[in-house]
C-alpha cells in the first residue's frame, strides 16, 4: 500500500509540473508580411 501511495504521489507531482509548463506557453503571433512593390510595376492600369 505504501508503494501505491508513493507512485500516486509521484504521478500527481509529474502531471502537475507538466500542466503548468504547458499552461505557460504563449501562442505564437503570426507577423504580417508587407509586400514590397518593385519600381515600374503598377497595380492600376
């Protein structure tokens, strides 16, 4: 019974640390790329 309680404690501590590690990750922000116009090229015709 003591081994079972030790195993359950270890499992609870491991899952607690994993969930807090994943909870701290911030979502990546996608940067908008600006398109550069080349000289001599007009979009209006």
